C-alpha cells in the first residue's frame, strides 16, 4: 500500500499546502454515522470503477497527471485530492467509503470529475484552487446537472445551514455574470445582480 497515504502535506509552496480540497469542507459526525458500510469485495469493485472513470476523464482532458484512487474509512472532506510528496505529477484521490456507497453512478462521475478539476488546477499556474474553477473544469466532463446533484447530497450531509441555492452559488460561482450584468432586464423586473443563476427557474 501507499506509505504516503494519510500523511500531512509538507515541502510544497503555501498554495500547495492548501492541498486538501473537497466537495464539502465539513461532514457532520451525525451525517457520517448514518452512511452505509462498503464491504471489502465491493470496495475492490468500487476502486476499479473509479479507476475506470479517472482513465476515461484523463484521456478526455489529455492529462498526463497520474491519479491513484483510495477508498478510505473516513475522509472528513468526503472526497479530496492531494499531490504526492515523492513523485511529481502524481496525485492521490481519497474517497470516504460511506459517502461513496450512497452515490449513484452519475454522482460518482460528477465527484471524480470535480476532483480532477482540482488536479487540473494543481498542474496549471497560478494553482489557485476554488470550487467554481474546479467545477468549471468538471463541466467539460459531466453535466452541470450531475454536479448539482452531488452538491445537493453534500448539502444534505452538511446540515443545511444555508439555503441550497446559496450553497450551490458558492460552489459554482456566479453564472455568467458578465451576461447577467449586461443584458437589460425586461421592463418591470428588478435588475440582475450578477449573483443569480440564469435558467428556467430564474424570474
Ligand atoms: Zn472541491
């Protein structure tokens, strides 16, 4: 097994020390305790499945970064990626096994795509990680709808401290703010703020 797994990050620049990135910053203990258990045989299959997704997406992205996946007993960030301390261009994707067991295949694809978005950021200056940028890259691989679905799950686990639209806005950033702020609103409607999603539900 990998001796680096679970060790803290060191020897990287300050930006790289922020190397743990995630779908959710905090998983409440109560949320984690109700998640289902994945037995060892299915864990091997799950790992194989995730490896397949990584290969598919890396090929699509034309990325040469080597990403190894580990299903771990507990990851407070649910899913996170970090660079290897020993090998440049190598990254570890660690996924909480309970969280993984709750995901449909579409959501697994979205989760992997999001984390590969972070790998992309790791390999492209100025290496500034953000959820919106990771999701921008992930949207090259999966639909926005898939990404929203998995964030809805994370939101449920996260205690729903903020309304879902606000939570999603923080993860995806403003939707086309330049468009929202430049198109004049129809008469009688309030002006767009630039921080609203443009879509069928937007009034
Ligand atoms: Zn993330």
